[in-house]
């Protein structure tokens, strides 16, 4: 099948109803879609399809094949009658980068067999960082495609507000808005949820950093087919004496900061449930977005009395059994999936007992992601994937000598690599419903 080449403003018929839209760019980008009525606006935020809300009426954002960028899969027969246009939007990820600095992006309309029906090379872009690439639109009862190539100098804010999407921005007049967080058809809006998370209380710099990290987490989940999953997130941190250097250098504090976006993306209340452990454990107050720094300053210590807790009672040597039993006991009070993020610099000497606990926990709705910090002998943790006698594989492990040198993309890819597979296995085994 020959590929028809479009120029800006040109249109063509769409003879098929199941198609996809891709945009090739020589940089990392986000692909999104706006479903609009004849007034040029969305009916609600549910008509905005993007990395954090990958499904809309008749449109899905899905991973590309063979590791290629995401594509918009469109089923025109499933598009509601009052939606007259589907606009494919592409946004550059990297700050201080514009489309004019890159070779011309190529938008393509592709059939289910992988044939390119149309291509549009977007020449002449300049300072834009966000562009409407192509649009599919209704005319006289049938669908057509048009090459658009329209950028927005005002970036995301101008684009989404022009189309009626609610953007929340409380911090200052200079603050850039963010993509809606968990958009639903319920009375709670994206703004309500961001307010509940406390994000609006952050400074501009902190909000930008959080948003970038949330996007990285969302992309990992989307690429693994679980973009809409919700889960409880538990954080366990080793407080043994051998961790002193990592506490004193601020590494543990930075680890906590980088785990918050995972909770914001997975847990509806955006909270991390933290524990410190050594010979015993202490359950600490939940970590929230707006009070994370205060929480770290209060609780991330090896010794002393903090928040009314005597850290001497937790001890200074390894014993993973009490904290693991506590988390297992908590699982009987929860039906939703739980992701346990377990940071340690080693130990795990009670191999037989820990193995038995992991077998017991395999019938419960939790995945245990163990992360080794620094140079250590992790022993049992290396063998989690091959541990026999479990209902499902319920644990993963990776170690890093220096977690600070990992990019957010690399860290979240490692952190969430096995969790989606466990979700599917747990559902198949009847552990999750």
C-alpha cells in the first residue's frame, strides 16, 4: 500500500475505522490526544488522553512495538457521536528544547497491519515545545485526517485551557501548570486531588521536579500495560549501624524524596506508609508531598529520640523478621495491591525463616521490591526469583553501589520492572480481584 504524503493543512479520507497515530521525533516526547466537540473543547477532563490517563472514549495511548515510542490507537466506531475531532498532541520532555532545534518530526496514520496510510513531515517549526500534529475529524458522516502542525507559544497551559481542560495552578502567577493527575468522571476533579496530595503547597522548583518524576513513573507503568493501576505503597528503610554513612550523606533522604512520586502515581491519597527497622521496627507517620522535608528532618536518623520514638528500642543490628511479619499482618486488612519498597544494605541472615515468610506472603496481595544500597553481601535476596514453593513470584531485587547516579528513568524502570508481572500473576491466581 502506497503511503500518501500530506502537507500542512492538507486532508485525506480515512477508509478504515481502526487506526493508530505515531509521531517520530529526534528527542523524548509525550504523546496525547484531545477529543473535542464542535465547539472545539473537551466535554470533561476524561476526553484528555495522556500518559497518566491512557484511555478515553475510542482512543488509547499504548506502548509502541519493539520498544518504540507510544502510539494513539483509535477506534473510530467507539468515538461518541458528539466528538467531532481527535487531535494528536506531541510535547517535548526536555526543558529548554524546542522543535526548531530538531529535525522535522514525522506524524503517521497507520492501519492494523502496520501499513502507513498517511505521513506528514512537520517542517518549519521553531520555538514550539508542544504541537498539534494531526487531527481526525468528521465530515458528512465519515472521517478524514488533516495535517495540522500547529504549535503553541504558551506551551501546555495555552493548549489545554484552549480546549477546556481544567489545569490547577495555585502556587504563583509564574508557576507552570501540570497535566491533570487522576482525572475521573466523578465529582472529584484533578485540582481536588492535587490539593489533597498537597502539591499546590510546593515551590515552583519542587513542583517541576515532582511533575517530571511523576511522568517518569507513569511512563514505566504505561509501557508495561498497567497505567491505570492503583496500589498502596509501603516504604521500609534499614536503620542499622552500617547504614550510618548513607544517612549522614543525605542518601537516605534523597531516596525518600524519589519514592514519593511512586506513591503519588499509584496511591489515590498519594501517601507513603514508612517503617524504620533494625533488630525491631517502628511505624512512622505517613509521608505526604507537602511535608516530606520536615518528615525527613524529624525521622531519618540512626540514634536519638524523634517524634516521640526512642530509636534505641529499634536497635542497631539486622533482624528482618519482625518488620516482615508486621507488613504481612497488615495485608489482611487490605484488599488492594500493595507495593513494598524495602531498602537495605544487607543482612537477611535468618534465611530459612525469611524464605518461609516469603512463601506465606505469596498468597497475599503484596509485591516486595528489595533494593540493596551500597556494597554488601545480600545473600538470600539474590535468589528471590528462583525461590520455590510460592503461589506466585512475589518479590524482586536489585542492588546499586550509588543510587544517586541513577537517573529517575533508570531508577523507576528498575523499581517497577517486576511489579506489573506480579499483578497479572496475582489476578490469575485469585489473589487479587
